[in-house]
């Protein structure tokens, strides 16, 4: 029986391209990193398909991991500051100006975190395409 025949969009045109040794190594490396076939990779690059973004997933995951680790450290610092503030408050030594400044900075942090979460959602949606 074989493969079903394609009615529309059949690729019948062929282009023969030559590359230098370095260019070819780069293509093979990209092919392995991105998990795309050579044909898909070249087609995406040449036709500049705006729906697809070529991303090195290993590098992206490393950056996302770094951001997640940094957010964890920030959360740890906030918890330490809150604990220290509670101790000072129990001793009656907590300056209201420090509380106001902390609240101001914490609101800024929350805004940055919301933008970061929205950016993560965009990245996840883009990777799903």
C-alpha cells in the first residue's frame, strides 16, 4: 500500500546547496541540539517561519533553572527579614520607617514576580507550538 498520496502542498522542487566544513558542522550541531531534521532546520531558517522560534532548549532550561534558583534565594531572604522584623517588633525596637520601606520594596518585588510569571507562561506557550 505504501504512503498515502499528498493532494495539496506536495513538495516537488529541490534545491542543492553546498556548505563549507564549518557551516556543515554548525548545521549538524544545531540539528542535534534542537532535535530537528536538517531539512526542517534549513526550511525554518530560510523561510523565516514566524510561528516557530528556533531555541536551544538546553540553554533555555539552564537559564530558567538559574532564574528559579534566584527566586528561591530571594524568597529565603524575605523570610529571614520577616523573622528578624518579628523579633524586633516583640522587643519594641521595630522602626515604622523600616516597615514602610520594606512594604514598598516588597510591592516592587511582587510586581516583578508577576511579570516574570507572565513571561514564563509566554515561553511555555511558544514552546508548545
